[in-house]
């Protein structure tokens, strides 16, 4: 793994409470040498617009980036699952999107960032597995979707825009058997959980 490409670079992280907690960023920053890591995470908020937490929706937070970043990470989806945000459909690149659907919000955010910062290395992280508030990944939400559906949607968006995807849903080691080890409440990572996320992300970011 060669992390020297990020030495002195700027990194912006967008997402929900797992990002807002700031637990994985310092570990990744130290390992890869980012000069700065700016946190744009908002707790309790989905990526998708239109919920009662719309002000902090990740799709809107992209506008808060006022300077170019060498690396931009989007890590979202667990609140979209929990809040039953509609999945929608993947549309043609450069089209018109409904940001009140998960696909539409994701495409809106990606295209907004790419148009403003075409040289930034945008990367997408799928949500972690969870088991909290009755939403354990095996339960379908009110719009009939599984957590895995939101993870798969993030992967499809990455494919559509030729962006690297870190599939934490599949490779992090977070699952029903390990959530007590890696989280404080079977959703939010503890110190061991943030270390696991960081270790996985260090390898991923060092290779893109």
C-alpha cells in the first residue's frame, strides 16, 4: 500500500452520525498523511432530501464545501433505511434527479461535487450492518427496502460514475455477531469499531 499520494492533501468526509463523531478520520489522516480532514457529517440525517431532518441531509451538505479537496468521501445510507426514504431508480448520468429518493439524492450530490471539483477523488462508502431500534438489516422498512438495498444502490452509483466504492456492508466485519464488539449500541461504532473502519479505509484509500 502506498499512502504517499495523500501526504499534504485535503480530505472532506460527508455522512451521518458515524462520520460526525469524528472517530475514524484522525486514524486515517495520521496513517495516510492528509494535511487536513474536514468533517461535514450530520447526526441523525439521511442522505436523501425531504425528511423532517432535511436541513442536515447529506445531499445538501455538499454545498458546504467551499474549497477544493483532493479526496471527498460520502458515507451514508443507514438513516435512509431507518427513516424509510424511497430508493427510487438510477437515472442516466447528466439527467434530472429527484433528490427525495436515495438514488436521486446520491446522483445529485455526486454530480454537484464533480461539476465543482472535477479533479477531486470522490469515493463512496456503503452503510455498515446494524441491529438497532428494530432495524436489523433483515427487516424491510416502510417502503419495502432492506439495508442491503441502500448499500447496493451506492455501489450502482459508483459504477455509473466510475467512482471507487468501499463496501463496508460486505467487508467491514460488522454483523449481528460482532456488533457488541464494534459498537456501543449495535449501530454507532466504539473505539474498536472506528479502528476497524479506519483500517479498512486506509487500505482502500491507499489503493485508489
